């Protein structure tokens, strides 16, 4: 039987959710025997593959690149999970939302910089006006909030989906 | 004239109550818990947050338990799928209205709004986040007012006016622009009526009012002290 194809994605977040994912410790060994990890910061694949069963996305949608990625991911994924507060609420990346993008970049890369005082434009995607939750752009099948979400909850969500159940965790979910 | 005593049913259970009690008080006396957010024992209830709504037989309307007086023969339901769905809406609207960034908040893990969202199993909100531009008032030597975390429960206003007797706080503007202000909309540090007692900080359910210089998760509120103080003084709640 073909193993379920799982992907993880890191958008505008701090990678703390991926740290929590790795923090599942020995459960990671038994889990990886049951799945094919086909894409993510821990995998070499360059392009998001077709026909993915479950994708866990960390981070808010903050740039033009994030937006095109999440649209492609949605098309190619059966169950899309928003992983962590940035993906679910915007969280810390969204704290820039009341500042105009031009002013923000000027303040950080020109006024606040010591050397090379210029706004980078080469090979970096344009920022969107605001960093916003994934569910405001594409349909999300389940949200697991937390900063980061507890390891055990991540295991539960993945295991539930693999075993054909609804992804809901059996403990209280919490923002922050 | 002595107050009338009569009976009512809360979730089917017969409860003896006294005229003038609220549904919330009657439920508490019967050992039943109704979720609340703006309510704080010892302060006059205002029904601002709508989390304590209950069903009352004979009306399609939902009533806030904290401000609705009991009546003879009243039949009250405190928990149902319908109530949970409306309580969720009320809390989700609070979450999107301002910038409640739990992960970097002084009140993270000690916040009544965060705990209420958890107890209602809210794992995302169905509305678009507002992300307003709001300031924090750092002018007071000991305390901070961060409008980003304020849910306009008015506990600070009530505890200052009713318990401390200083009435520093009030609301200005309307609707989405409503804000808590010190004195005549002055920096808190310039307030001449503030006694620096800190009751508002302890009463605040979120990280909107906090002690100065604290880090994430450091602000643990002692709002039970406010209720204790009122009870000790023997002032009727």
C-alpha cells in the first residue's frame, strides 16, 4: 500500500512550529515509518509536489511568494492544516500591519541599518500590504493554534488524519 | 419591607432565590457556573461582553445573566448548543477587534480572554482580523495601558469609581473607536485623580493594564483581591 504523502511548509513564521514538530521525539521515528515526507524545510524537494495527502503550514501569508505558494499548495493537497498562531491569526508577523510597507522597509533597512543602507529588491519577493492568516486566502481544513502548538497536539492531528478520523485534538487548544 | 423569596428553575433544577438577585447570582448560589468576562464580583454588572447570555423560557431573546434580575417561576437554561455558538461569536469578535498577540503579551497564560477562547474550543476565527493601529500609554511610573489588548469590559472604570472612589477612568468616542481614557483624555502619568493604587491593573482581565517592566507571561492578576476587599467592607455587590 502506498504510504500517505505528508508535506510541511514554512512561510512567515520563526520555524518554532517546525521545532515543535521535531520535538515529538521518539514518536517521530514511528511516524516517519508510516509516511512519506515529500516536501518541507527538512526535505530536499525544490517544488511543491502533486498529490499530497496532508500539508502542515507554519507562518502567515506575508509576501507575493507566500501567496502563490499557498495557492499551489491548496490545489495539490487533500488536507491543509494551519499550524500555529502565525498561520491561524497572523500573530507576530501581523504586528507590522498598521505600518505602510514602504515606511516599514525604510525604517529597518535604511534608517535602522549601519551598513549597506538600501531596501533589498534583488531576489526577494515583494511584501504584501499586510501579513494575514492563511484562511483569509484559501480554504483551511483544520487550525491548530499555539506559539508553538504542543508537540503532542501535532502528533494527534497527523495520526487522526492518517487513521481516517477528523483532525481535532482531544485537549484544549490555546492561542499563544 | 422584607425582600420577597420565590423559586425558579436553572437547567431544570429548582432554586430558591431572593428578589433583586441576578440570574448569575442565583446560578452561583445553586453551585452552577456561567462563563463571564466583563463581570467581576464586587463591581456593578454592565453586561458588556455578552458571554454570560442565557436562555429564558417564553422569550426568543438571549439575556445576559449578570444584569437580568430573577423572576418568580423563571425557567433558565445556562448551556446549550445555541448559547455556545453565540458565546463563540462574542469572543471571536473580541479577538479580531484589536491586536491580541498572546505569544508576546505580558498576560500570556494568565489572561481571561485567552482562557475563555480555550474553554469555548475556539481554534480560529471566522471573521477578518481588524489589526487597528493603537497606542500604549507608558506615562505612568508604575503601570502600562496597552489599548491593543483592551476588550472594553470597563472593569477598570468600575473598580476605580466604585471601590477606590477616584474615578480616573472613563470611555471616550463610540463604536469601534471607543477607548479607555484617564481623566479628560490625558496621559495616565499626568492624571491628578489617580492614587496609584493599582486596582484597575488587578481587575483587568487581559494584558491591557499591567505593571511596568514585565516580560511575556509575567503579569499575574489578583482580581480576587478586589472582590475580597468589597466583601470585607460589607458593601452589597
